């Protein structure tokens, strides 16, 4: 699996597309938890403007890893595992992408380590350490607890603003 730092249209992406889809789908299911119903892959894919087939694969993996709970059948779908909101973003990255991004050389040097460093090794080790720390200290629940409706709205092309307001006013149920 390759993880690229992309700079296009002023966007910088340091994680894989799979991780982006995974975190957005978990956040969407978290937002929908107040409706007390299973959320289907088709709905998530549609609301997040993600190909249904790819979203299905990502959500199946999330269910296999017990981040989401899935139920089959016409009224089936996905809900959050009771511990998901307390899960760190680093744990989600490990499940979806692995930790290769933190172990590989930014310049793609085959033998880059403390004994045989590339020109940027020690500077980037600090950056990687800080990023790992931030990701380890940030939970999925932190992303929706910040009472930031603009962020929540930004993950979806079609989340209803009234749903965001309800989420902000509802008691925190984990």
C-alpha cells in the first residue's frame, strides 16, 4: 500500500483514501446514532459522495475489526460499537493502513535509519513522532465533541443541518 503526500488544489493529504473514507464513514454513523437505526452502506456512500463498492469494502473491514457492528437483512446495516468513540485515530490508522507511513523514508531511501539517515531523517522523525502523538491522543469522539457543525457538515455532501444541531444539543451517549 502506498501513502502519498499530495498537493493539489491547495489540499494536502498525508493519509490514504481508504483512511479518509473510513474516518468519514465512522463519523457519519456516529452522527446518525441518535436516530437509533442501522445505517446502510448505500446511504453512507451517497451522503459522503463515495463509490458504493469501495465504501462497502471499507465498512466491512470496520465491522470485522469491531469498530462498527453490522447486521444483515432488509433493515440491517451498521451502528457504532460502544467503544468506537473512545478509539484513537492512531488505532484506526493502524487498522486501515498500517503504520508504514511512520516507518518509511520520506525521500524513499531504501536504507534510511538512525545509523544510515537520509538528509531529512532526523527532522522528519520529530514530525512523525509529533503526528503519532496527536493521532494517539485524539479519539473519534473528540472529532464530533468539539461542537463544530462546519466540520461535521464538511464530511458529507448532504447531512441535514437540523441533525447537526440535534447532535450538538443531545447528551453524550457512548
